[in-house]
C-alpha cells in the first residue's frame, strides 16, 4: 500500500508542477497562478472572475488567474520543488511556513494581510447519509464498534490535520488526561477505512464510491456536498470542534521574478472586500468580516465550542507533537 501511495503522491506533484508552469504570459494580459487546496476549487472559480473584473476596472489591465488544487501539504511541497506560484491559499499556516523556510516567501507574511492573513475560516463537521442511520451526534460516536469513518491523510492534507485536532479538542475537553486522549484518538482512527491524500478525495470516496458511515470534513465542503446532492446527506456539527484558519500569502520570490507582485498582493487583499466576503459566505466558508458573517448566521452554527491552534501552542508545536514522523499520528495509526 505504501508503494501505491508514494506513486500517487509523485503523480499529483508532477501534475501540480505542470499546471503551475503552463500559460504564464499573454501579450495583453497579466497572468498569475494561485496554488490552493482541494475544497476551494468552486470558490476561486467564482472569485477569480470577480477579481479580474475589479482589477481591469480599477487599473485598466486584464488579469488571468490559473488555479492549481490538491492536498494542502502536497501543494506546499510542489511550490518548494519549483511550482511557479505567485500566491498560495493553503489550508493551514504551517504549509505556508514550509515555503517561507526556503526563502520563497518573505518573513512576516502572516502580518501582510488582516486577521493573520486568514480572510476566511471554517470548522470541522460530520457528513452523514440522509436519516443518519448510525445516529451519529458527536465525536464519541465515531469510536463505536462497526462505525466506518472516512477522513484524509494528515501527511498530505491540511484539512486532515484540522480533522485530527478537532477530534483531539473533544477528547481534551472531556478526558483531561493525555494517555486517555491518545487512547480515544487511537480508537477513532481504528475505525478509519479509507484515508485519501486530500479532502476532495475523501468526499469522492464517501459520496461517489459510497464508502463509510461518516465523513469528517470541512464545514464548507459539507455545505457544498449537500447543495450538490439535495436530500441525500446531512451535516452534523459536533459539540466541540476547532476554528480552522486557512492562510494566504504572496510567494514573493516568484512574484518578483514574474513581475506580478502588485497584482498578486491585490488578488489577496481583495478577498477582504465586502463583495468577496459575501461570496465567501455563499461558498460555505465563514467570512472574517464579522458583520458579513452575521448575515450567514442561519447557515453556520456559531454556538459550537471552537478550540483554536493557539490552544496547541501554534502550528510549529502542534505539527512537531502530532504530525511529524514518529509523532502522535504515526503511533496512533501505526503508519
């Protein structure tokens, strides 16, 4: 199985590099590449049109945005390996830090845009089949015998890291003992039957292939799935979850070489505009603008107990403890 996963990762990396290297310039058009993670595909397809219209009206120049999507960790590695991204919009801060450590992104990127360069947030929920046949209500239900769980692989997916920490937040809030928390997570992951490389792959496994009783998923991805398959699925918001904060950054070294620094910065800054924040809400993400967020209060459960990455000492500490080689996840899942 490891061999197949390694081959699949190499294939995804080559595909990402191909997308990133194509179509850089047109004579009358500025072209930029946005390297993003799986569940943002539909949002950025709409946002790019909105931004292109805005930029041409304000600056009189045409812009074309090329998109690349995959597991967030895999996408970060593709940029490190040479993908000519102008901007990255990834699932978690740690993935952008990996790129920063190579010198491709200037230090202090997280302070370049508002709210720690997180223009939208999400959380982690459960997607179940209509009628919720397994009667799943909270995280402890995912540890019961015979419940088949679908979630992506934290080694390649940023969303999977959020999934893990959301479940661990529940365990911490109930058990208050590290040994018991680790045992809880081991029991949960013993029920995972398929672990795809990215969040969208897990959605395909659950929806298209009919595998599993419950999908641990981004809230926005669950909302999108329910809209695409009306009457077939239900979203369950657990009592405890985590505030998932996808991060954005200009890949400064590439943007300088491509002479796209101005348009790349404008591309990310415009995510904070009222128009973009409304689109963010309509796409199932939680707008960072609190006034706009309230406009979508019927769509989101704003009462859920949300832990944050700060509760884990930040991403560097969290990744080292839970996701590095030989850390918690490897021991729990016997990777």
